[in-house]
């Protein structure tokens, strides 16, 4: 990024990273993250729209939590938690209308003003991340049926892992039964059984 809106965004990102480092976060490119007790990762990532141009760019703020327990059982690589695509709970910053919010960056904008706007939005995301950063919080949300950023099949796989490790273990049978019912007779039925066996969850049919 060297010209126009790209340069403004690049300069703003330097300021964003510096501001968030002061809050105990680390930075890697357009990603800011914090490793938590137990190995979970709380991550925020800026995504530039493909329709951006030299005169104007639009940026979204994605954020989420990576569960070390889930990742370990699924056989993830050590650095998997630093990739937004691998997050087990994920959202995008939204506006007051509830729709995803895209931030406009123009070539004549002040990088400091852009950074200030982004940091303010990210601070709100950090509060949400703190509420969902533990495996217990993720388990409770998934038990409720909510699964931001995931399909129901992914939610139930992840939930089965957490329930088997941190309880309540009496919910494991019902979670696996729900998962099997979801994919029964479909293309994913055999895949589900294979994955359950691979991650060591044995619940008789």
C-alpha cells in the first residue's frame, strides 16, 4: 500500500496497532490479538473490501475467539489461532442498525481520524470478546443454540468437544444426538461419524 487511500489506511493501522498494544494486545499485520490463560486467543482483524480504490477504501472489523481445547482435539497447527478463518466464535462489528459496518477511508482523510474511529469500534469489540473468551462462555452460548460465524454442524462439533472436557458430561449424549439428527441421510452423515471417532468422542447410536 503506497498511494491514496491505501497510504492513509496503512498509516492509520500503525496507530491502531500502537493503541491496542497499550491494552496488552499483540499485532501482526492487520491483525491484533491477545493470548489468554488456558491458550485461547481473542483476535481482531481488519478486512479491506475488494471494491476499494486509490481514492476510497472500505474496511470491516472482524473479531472472534479461538478455543485451544477445540483446536487441539481437531488437530490444528500451533499458529492456527492467529488466523481469523480458524476462529471458533466470530463476528463483525455492526452499526446501530445491527447491520455489518464498513468504515470509509478516503485519500484525503486524516490517518489519525481514521485510526481514532477504528480504535473506538475495536474497543467495543474487545468488550464482546471478553464476554466470550473462555471455553465456559463458548459452551454456554453454543448450548443456547447461538453460533456466530459457524454452521450448526460446526457448533455441535465444537460443543461436543467442550462438553466432553469441561462438562456437563451428561449433555454429551444429547449434543451428539442433535448432531447426528442434523446430518441424518445427508452428504455429511459419514463425515460426522468419522470426525467423532477421530476426536475420540464415543457415543453409541
